[in-house]
C-alpha cells in the first residue's frame, strides 16, 4: 500500500520526488545561488542572532494585535537601503531576494519547462519590485533558502528581502520588518485521501504530524501541545523545507502535514492521492520580509504593493493559483490595504 501511494504521487506534474531531484540539480545554475553565497546585501551586518532558526519561532507576544498592520506607510522616496542597492555596479546591480525553488506555483522550476528560470506567484512579485526599484524586472539575484533560514538570511545581510510565502507574525516582528500583506491564507491539514484524519481535530490522535521548522505551522502545533490542545498522543516531526513534509507523507513516515492552506492546495495538485482535510483553523497573511532597519525599503515595497494590487496581482493569481485555489473570495483577491499603524 505504501509503495502504491509513493508511485501514485510520482505521476502527473512530474512527481515530488522528481521535482526534489531537479531542484537539487538546479542549485548548480548561476541564476540561483544558495543563501549562504558570498557577497553581503545592502545594509549587511550581524542581526540580533538567529531566533526562530532551528525549532520554530518563539511564542507570539500576547500584547501584539493585527501583526499584518504593523508596517510603515507607503513612500516612493529612496533612502540609504535603496541607494545602496542602486549603487551596485555591473552584474552586481541586482535586487538580492531569498525565495523558494520547490513550492509548486509559488516559487519553483517546472521540470517540463526547458527554461531554467524560476516562476510562480511569489516570483512575479519579485520581478515587479525589481522593475520599480531598478527599472528592470530581471535585475534580480535569487537565493534559495530553506524555511527555517529565512530570518537569519535577512538579519545577516545575505539578502535584501525574502519573498517566500512568509507569514507575518507577532513573534517575527521582533526580528524582521514586514511589508503590508499581499496574500491571505490559514493553516490546514493535508493527509492521504484514504486517511481517517478529518482535519485539525481529535482524528489526529496518535498521528505523526509534519511541519517545517521555523514555520507558523510548527509554532501553532508546539503551542497547542504545550497547552494540551493538540490531539492526544499526536507527535510532531520537523523538516527544513515544507516540501520535505509531502515527501515524508508519500513515504508513509508521517500521517499528516500541517501548513498554510495555499501551499497545501499546491501540494495536493502535485499528488492526487492526498487532499486538504477540514477548514482553515487560523487566519494568516504573507508579507515581504526585510531588515528591521530598512525602513525606506519597507515603505517602497508597500508603495509597490498598492499599485500591484490594482494592476498585476489578479493576473498573477489567475495564472498560477486559480487552478488550485479556485475563486474563494478569501484568497482570490488582494488583501484589503491596511490602515498603517506606523508612520515614523
């Protein structure tokens, strides 16, 4: 039965196993450098350590409310961070962005496409930001980073920003700055269609649950386990990258995956033997993450998002996500622009 599940999962789009292999080979391409690559990004320097690196982010501050609104008001003005980006010479005059290369329809390489370039919903946004700041949508140096290294990559100046299905959370706001939200989602459960798991409920009892280290899914699971709210006997397995959870599910090493519903839907599209179980049980927003000190860049990205929401967002959604997420009003339109709580 386990072998059947794995084989079934390798049909269709090319299979997650095949995808993972191709993604590993893709690191050899000069277009995509590993996040530990040489050359500091603008404003490089040691961050405040590596909070949230190994086992997930710290518990959210109880006084924090509406983290998606904790951002600066839009502005098109250049500041020190943007000036440093524009001052890069020759081939180095690019926006350095941390992305994913194996999240289907978000940031990935299609194995059926002979072109080596990254594509997806997040990648479209990166090109739009590069167009606005540098006048060239292709003036981007992509760096592939695992889920649990997104914050250190920003703090250590390895990238100018991270555009990688990264949820805005109260705990993360202590480590990085976020743009206004560009996508709304929520945590959901992914499990085999034949599984007895029905959602984030008692049917997870004694089940092995997988979540990416450093993800909000892991934080939710860990917090609920500590509070005695997680199904009895359920255990948590962590992996560096979200796609690793799907592979473990296919191999029968875990019983369910908890992740953002937007990502889970894309993974279900890759493997017809799995499906979303139950409704979303959180409300979360993706944002562009940047250094806490890069206020001018945060403002500029927020200015770009205002225009992108009106012209560009919908076309990108239709191209990449409509097939997996459909016309759900919660996800098929840009989030309502926030009332910016920070103006200074």
